[in-house]
C-alpha cells in the first residue's frame, strides 16, 4: 500500500481542486497559504501520494503562538509557569473529502506535533496550541490535546508531555 508523504506547499500542488467540505478552509489553502508561504506568516505542509504528486490529500499550517496567559491554561498545567507563555500554533488542518476516514487527519496531526517538538529543541515554546473550529475540538481531544477551561475550542498539548518524536529525514 502506498504511504503518502509530506511536502512543503509549492506551486506544483493543485490547491485549486482541494475540497475538505469547509469553504473557509478551502479558500484559505487556495489564497492565503501561498502568500503566507512567501512572507513567512505561516508554513503549510501538504500530504501527497508520490504517484499523484500534485493532488493534495490534506494539509496543515503552523506558525508561532502569541503570548498566552498562564491563568487561561488548564489548571493542571499552570504550576510553576511565568505569568504568560508562548509556543506554536497549529493554524489550519484539513483532509480532502475524497480521502477522509483513512487516518490522514491523524497523520497530519502527528506530523504537526513532531514539527513543534523539533522546533522546541532550538527555540523553546510551552506547547502546541490549536483553535478548533466549532465541532472539531473532540478530534484534538482524542489525541490528548487539553481544552482551555473558559474556551473549549482552544486546546493545547504541552511540549513537555509529548513523546520523543524522532528527527525528520
Ligand atoms: C477533522 C478531519 C481533519 C479528520 O480527518 P480524517 O482523515 O477523516 O480523520 P482520521 O481518519 O485520521 O480519523 C482519526 C480519528 O479521529 C476521529 N475523527 C475524525 N473526525 C473527527 C471529528 N470531526 N471529531 C472527532 N473525531 C473525529 C476518527 O473517528 C478517528 O478515530 P478512530 O481511529 O478511533 O476511528 C477532517 O474530517 C476534516 O478535514 N474536516 C474538515 C476540517 C476540520 O474540521 N479541520 C479540523 C478542525 S480546524
């Protein structure tokens, strides 16, 4: 069975035909992601099959996270932290309708965690934060992201709790 690979988003990827069922996310990949890729606002990675390298199976985008008040974090994480922390943001994540239910969402999420974990080896950050769209928080909770008590669509996975992800090739 062919295993899809991650690539940094380029013009070679056919973003025009990507459809995850959420128009705002489709629009973001088509119009904003390429701009951000150039100007350094976020980095997008796409999942593709080598046999069809232009077709986007799914994607995720990451950037740095602005200051987060420690008081807003889940209670168990607040101990011995300064007043505010920073980290990484999983800004967008989606799988094409055509490829849903084949563990690609899981693949994308684990790759995003691996990237945050590795980034933290050079530039420290408290955690990987995600702002889930309405109804999607449970997807992240399944992978042990913890919701903010007063804002359950914002979730975090502390870097210190991540498994030791291997270096990327
Ligand atoms: C949410 C999404 C990324 C899941 O992608 P997927 O490839 O179909 O998911 P996977 O096949 O990897 O599923 C992994 C697990 O998550 C579960 N899961 C999938 N979608 C879920 C959702 N919306 N809520 C909760 N759990 C979900 C699956 O049941 C599966 O669990 P299992 O292994 O116990 O069966 C995809 O449906 C999507 O792109 N949705 C539209 C955009 C979106 O909601 N993005 C994320 C929030 S910003």
